[in-house]
């Protein structure tokens, strides 16, 4: 299961749409560098643009130049680490972001990036713990943070922890179909059909389109050999489909 890939894909698509604008901004910053070639901030600015434009080698060259000119900042470390990760240099990425965390152990974006590095290197449980730390420290944690933590623990083999975090997300973000679908899936995989049915019923209650949820619950009743309820939900599904055509 790779829930976080969906969010990465969405982010990548939005980046792709912005590439034309990035090219113009790179050219503009290059002109600024010609006028002020000793300005480390300009190299950092262009390096970030190169990174966003998927020109990682050019980005690293600019980050290196910025550092050589005397810039030392959390922002430089963060983007340099992201760039190393894009170049599949995970250890360098980890070492670089660690500079930020040594100065500020509560830096949320650096913690998130460290978790992403762990994910790339297959250290899923370690990544999950960091995503949980982000949730605990954030003033207003967002649903994506929970999904990242759930995904990491699930891929790391700790399904029980994944379920616990999903339940916490369900309490905080009530009436969310994606969360309920996860809870149904987890309990179904563990053959805890009563629990799966409970969450499926919640899903039916909040769904505008109920036919698929009825079919899902009917399947769960079938596994439980509750054939009368199975037949009821099949009829409910047919009725929901019929209502769509009215």
C-alpha cells in the first residue's frame, strides 16, 4: 500500500504544469547573478528553481556555490537535502538535513524530510515514528500527515499501529470516506468482519452514492454467513442504483 504516492503524484503534476514559469524565473535569476555574482542568496534561489525544474545536477552546483560564498542556513540545508534525495544520494540527504535537526529538533519540515528519506531507504517504522512526531508537534496537523504515518507503519508490517493511527484520524476528521475505507480494509485483512461491518455502516450513512458501500457490506455479511443481511444489502444496493436513474 502506497497512499503517500497519491499525494506525491498530485504534487508532481502541479509541478509539471508550472515548469514553463520556472524556466522564465531561472532565466531571470541568471540575469540577476550576472549583475551580482558574489551573492549567495541568488545561487540558492536559482538552485531551488533548478530543483523544482528537475535539473538536480545544476541545482547541486548552485547550492555548492552558495555555500562556498558563505551562506549557511536551514533553507539551504533543506533544499540541498531534498536535491540529494532526488539524486538517490540518501545518505548525503540524511546527513544534510540532520544539520537542521541538530540546531532545532522541532523543525517540522526537516522532520518530514527525514521521514521521507527513511521511506526511500526502506526504514518504514522509523519513518512512521517521525510522521507521528509531526502530528504531535503540529499546531493543526492535516489529514495527509496521518496518511503518511499510516502508510509507513503498514508497509513496515505494524498493522496494529496503522489501525490505531487510522482510528485517531477518524476521531479528528469525522465523516471522511477515505479513512473509513482504510479501517474497513484493515479489519477485513485481519478477518475482523464485525469491526469492518461497523465502519462500513458508518460509510453508508455519510455516502451520497451508497450502492458500492452496500455491496461492500453485503460481501462482509457473506463472509460472516449472515445470509439474510447479505440479501438485504443486495436489495439496498439495487434500490440505490435504481434511484440514480430517477
